[in-house]
C-alpha cells in the first residue's frame, strides 16, 4: 500500500564529474543519502535472441519523479515494463541481474507477477478506459477484481482516487456516464485514477502526454508534480522540456544501455557524457 505521509526530502548530489566514461551507480546516489525505491544492478533483458537491455545499474528514489529519456528504440519502454514484469506478457523474454523494490526481489520465484503489477501501477501512452464501463466502474475495476465488495470502502476509494487524479470536481455529478465520454485528457486522468485506486507503491507512466493537446498536457504535468508527494513516479518521455519540468532525476538510455543518470538539472545543464550532451541539445534522436 502506498504511504501517504509527507515526503522525505531527496538530497541533491554533487555535479557529475568531467569524465566521459559511462557511469555505473553515480557517487551522488551511492552513499545512501536518499530513500531508494528500486535498487537495480546488472539488469539485462532479452526478447528471444535479441538483447534489449544491457547491464543496467540504477537506484531510483522514492517519492520523487524520475524521467527516462532517449531516442526511439533505446529500451526506455522495455525498462519501464520490466519494473512491473509486464514484459513477461511477450513470449520468449528472459532477464538477468537484480531488480529489487524496497529491498524485495521482484523476480524471486515465490513472487506473483499479478501482485507486482498491483504494487507497481502503470499508465500507458494511449488512454484506455474500458468502453463499456462507467466512470466509477473504470476507477474501481481493479479493486473489484481483487475481491473488494464493501460499498463504503469502494465509495471512499472512488472519490479519493479521482481527487488524486485531479478529476473529481469535473466528473462527480456524472459518475454513471461511460468513461469514453470524457475528453482525451480527462480519459488519461481517469486511467491514472484507476491505477491509484489499488494504492500502488509506484506509478509508471509511458509517454502519458504524447497524444494530448497542450492544455491537457499541462494538467497531467501538474498532477505528476502533486503525486510525487505520495508516490514514486517514473515517466518515459520523448519531450525534453517535459522531463526538465517534472522530474527530480533523469536517466538517459541509448541502444539498451544506461548512459547517464543524475539530478535532472545536471543532466540538462552539465552532463558528464558526450552522448547525453548531444541528445539533450537536440543533435540526434
């Protein structure tokens, strides 16, 4: 269950050094000065014979926003899906290395992938409300599938989830309407409310604004800024300005490898790797 107590501050690490070597675990986060959600080491992933991720080492802080950036096909979405084992829905996948959430190995033999996906919720690039369900039923479907039937509890979770998704005031008088009757931006916030209803520890977002207009995008970004107080948020985005606006830390992936990971300000203002500098400057991608 998500801890809704006030967030602990994330300590700012020192600027990255001048070396152009690909960093493993940067000194700014290796010393334990922040609370870690994901502790990942030597993580590799294959789709059949094709290796998509190579020896990823990264420690992702809790109650903060981490942006994953990089050109198309660099492994961003694969990495995101590995965090809640959704890649396993594709036949022939295998992994190596360590991936822990709050100290627990999410790939241990005794761990149920369904439980992992409940702890680590996901919002996809294209909003996907269930077309035959009402707004209320879209939000509560995960709880009901998990056997929750208490009406008072469901009513409370419905309102709380829609409020966290900044949608309650817009839909509270129309909860029986179909979810697909909402605008595109509202549908995406409805999907966020659905993910939050089961009280995950982490919220993954895969290009959540790519199909939205600037006004809807601004609302989603404002929501992300609010959610960091209670959740660990990890967002994949092609939009450099968006990554700079919403994230505390940024990881740059290229050809399946983690090239650089640091405070967002450092990645955009003083990256240590020439590939990172070229990408954030728009010279390729």
